[in-house]
C-alpha cells in the first residue's frame, strides 16, 4: 500500500510503496517476563534522485490473540534508528547554536522530555535575542513580552500559548536553565514552535531578501539594456 511520506533528510514530500519501502517482523518469547512479543522493522528509501537517503524504524509490541493466531498488541517501545530523531534539515544561515539546541531537543524528546523542553526554551530565547536584538532583559518571560508588538498576532499567540503548556507556563519567568516536569507531548509542542519560528522568521526573511535582490537586479538589467530613442 502506498503512503504519503516526507523525507527527514531532504524534506521533500513523496509517495512511497513497495519499490522503496520494506517491512519485516519477527516474534519471540524465550521465557521473558512479558511473554510473546513482536518486533516490527520498516525501512524507507527516499525516491528523490538527488537524495536517496533511507530511514530505519523499529517497534516492540506485546502479542494479542486474534482468532487462532496472534497480532501486534500494545506498543511497548519504538526506536528511530536512522535518523535518530525527527529533526528537520535547516539552511546554514540560521545560527548554528540554535540548530544545535533544536536538533538535540528533538533527539532526546522521548528519552528526557524535561531536558528537551529546556533546550527548546533556550533555543527560543536565543532566537529572540538574535533575530530581534533583545538582550537587555533578565529572563525569557520578559524577552517574550518585548516582542509582543513586533510580530504578527498569530505568531505572538503561539509564543504566548507556551505559557499554558503545563508546568512550562508556570515557570516561564524563571531561569532558562531550570529543569521542570514536562511530558513528551509538551516537549513536542515546544519543538513545533521552534520549527514554526525558524520558518516565519529566518526563512521568510531570507526569501524576502532574495526576492528583493532579484527584482532589483532585473530592473538594473532592463535599465542597462534600454536604448534611448535618439540613438535608435
């Protein structure tokens, strides 16, 4: 069966099927404490000719009886073997420290949601300081308040909503390195905020600059090619 898929390496959308997707599974018991277990492995190769990277994912399930046989039951654990996280590729003009914090936040989201959230919050603070030049406030809470009238209402609403995500909101005004209780879904919410701001701030600014430069270059070329009527 074909499925819609986005390559985590080149970020291209694609449809994958039997030609570039392989699935395999096996079961075991061996007297373990959980009884009969199933392991599923799936690999996908990117169909983009300029990419051709591949992903490997595995999942461990308890067995569930279905009629006279057994099928996958409750998911016990899942692994992203390649790549190791859901981090998306971003262009080099986004500052390297921001990319590093974002990438690590994705990598440890499930292993340590608290640490992942802390890294995302630090990345958010770094973006506000770098992109908006806010460097004279003592904490992230006040830095966020400074940009309220500088960003679009929808963007501000998303940033402000972080305060409502469990304990993150209650401690946003405290030190950026404070580690608090966060679950994986809350950690993922912060990661998605970082991804949105990368796109809305850095990528959109670069695209505007490139388009403006292209228009100016086109106008200059037309001006240079123009022949005065008196010379015709």
